[in-house]
């Protein structure tokens, strides 16, 4: 299957409610239709979008802002499409005899790994999960195999010990710009040379030299410096040697439920060693840096706790350069969208696509994929968005701290505690009860148009939720006389902290 010509993009019309079909890359870029990616898994939908963005970035680089804006509005002509793909004709064939897409020919492995292992988070072998059984996915069609190969290499933990991971680490957060349909969504995340050079100052667009790893393989035991990796090579970086094993019989894909070309039952993988020095500044994620022993260390943001994505929103959209050499920059498409919005005739909200995993080594604990909207005006005044995020975090910290106090008691005053970890439950309840209201505050234009009043109402709602959760969790224990003093003390202390927040409005 050739991703440049074959139908492989799983889509539906009518904002995702229409008939399902497989779309060609040519149809996507050359027609102005309301296509939306349609897959049973949100992480694979995001991976499909990211793959399309990377393909378009490499083959259809817009020379300047005006060209990018024109491509957002107007589909490519067939001639422009043919010209764009011509340097990469042999890059995207999943079954190429010598250089298959995201694979290495002739992989030597003792066993064939079941294809389900390519779908991150599903069990395989002796691993088990509640909702999915080993062997549930026995065959994958070529479209899903291509998306999964790219996703595994770009966004997921490695295959395990001895295998290298992605250029962004084990489970990075991906942040992209949303659009009204798939074609527009792709183009809104394609970068112009100006923004490419913010991360790659010496970058030059030369696909004869900047080629992906299955075209120009990484040498065994090679030492690679991040600055040596070009844009195309980095966007399509494949750190593992893998090779798909085709099925002998045709049939329906276990994920799509339809026949969609060649089927694959598994893949071979083998370890090979190389050394990567420094961090490649991938444009699709938040990059943090710090200064340690006069050396700048960089790391991509990832989900490490149960806290929802809004708690990380400041770093996702605002560049921060700290006084001690620390800081972060948002994903480059976000930075570009922010700059383009300043020159638009009519300003529009910023719609963010956020995705990633919370993992423990190679095991996925949680999947995170959501949309966050920032209303017009979020960046008019420095620090307003950060203020809203910090207020939410401060309210949660106050609630959790006082619940912990009630749980542990006060030994110096001989006050026994509840003895149950209600603070952990309280933290989860805070996120569950407030997330919808907090996201609605970010997306409401009135928040930034009527800042003082809306900020005050926001604080009031957070304080009310904290008091309600505290009451819900401590009330069952207030029937015990010996616990009444510590509950009362904790409640007074919570009210004092919330009062400080309310007075700050």
C-alpha cells in the first residue's frame, strides 16, 4: 500500500456522522470536503492526523505566511500535488521490496510478535487487562498498520529493554491546532520556514539529503548528535528495527471491520544499538529546559499524574524564559497559530488538540485525548490564562491539604484523625467536579472581555466546590464525637485559605 496513492485515511463526512470510507491523500489535499478522521480509538485518530501533518510538512512546505493561509482556504491543484510528492515517491510504500514505510527489510527475530502489540495499551502475551483480551486483535489492515507503526515510533514507550524510544521520550504530550475539517486541521499545523528556524536555525529544505531512517538507515552503534537530524528525518524517526508479517489469506481488519487491502498478523523486531546525544526539538510537543552544572538539559512534557490537561495549559500555549536558565516553549504549531492570529482580520478562538499517555515504563496506565478551547482575548493581557490555571491549582491544593490534616489528626493537640485517605479522594473529586466549569471558563469570550467580574465568579465557584467536597467527605465521620474537633479545625482552616483566594479577586 502506497500512502501517496492508495485509499488509506479512515474518514466520515458531515462532521463525523456520515458514511465511512477510506480516503486517498490526493483527495484530502485536492478537494474541499468536510472529512473527519474516524477510528475506534482516539489515540490512533490523533496519530493519523499527526502522520498527515508530517507528510504535508515535508512535501508541501509553505514558503511564507501568505502561502500557508492560502492553502488553509484553497485545496491544492492536481499539478501542485504531483509536484509536491515527486521527491518522495518511494518513501511511503508499506510493502516496498527494499525500503518499506517505517520498517527494515530482513529483520531477524526468534519469534513473531502478535500484531496486537503494535496497538499501544492492549495486552499481549501474558499481560491482561479488564476490557481487552490477548489476541483480541489478530489481524490489522494496511491503513491501520501504517498509522500504528508511525504512532509506536513517534508517541509511545519503546518495545522494552534494549529498544530505543521516540525522540520525545517514552510518552510525550502532543499538542496541535484544531480546524473545521481534516484538510484545514492538517494545514493549520504545517510550519513555515520562519517558525521551523526557531528550533532549527541552520535548517535548509533539501529532501535529497534530509531523508527518513528506512531510506537512509541508522548505522549500528552510530553516535548521532541531535543537530545532525533534519526535519524530515526527525518527524519520521524510526528508532527500532521492525518488519510486518503479512497474512496468507484476505479478510476484514479487526479494527476497521472491513476489508482494506493487505492484512498483517504480526511483526518481527530486533534490537540494535545507537547513541543519541542531546534532545531533538520536535515541533509537536512542549519542550522544557533547565540549567544544571552549566549544561542545558531539555525534556518533553508528559502526563505523570492523574491531573487533567488544563493544569498544564500555561506551558502548552505560553513560552517561559525563567531567570535561572529554566523555561519552556509550547509546540511550534501553537506558537505559529498565536502569531498568525494577530494579523487576522477577525480574531478566532484557539482550539487545541491535546493527546498523550500516562505510563509506567512500557505499560500505559491512562489515555488522555481531548480538545481545549481558549476564547478570543486569552492572550491580550500577560498572565491572565496563567492566573486562571493557578487559581484552580491553589483551590485544589487547599482542599487536599485540609482533608489530609483531617485524615492524619494533630498529635501535638492530642486530636485523633479520621485515619482514611480522604485527601486522595478529595483531589480526584475536585478534578471531576470542576473540569467542565474550568474549561467552559477558558472558552467563554466573556471571561476575558469582562475580566474582573468573571474572575471573581470563577473563584466563587471553585470555593463553593471545595466546601461541598470537604463536607461530603467528612460528614460521615462527624457522627463520632472524638473526630468533631479535627474536622472543625480543618474546615476553619480551609475557609481561611479560600477566603484569601476570594479576597484576592
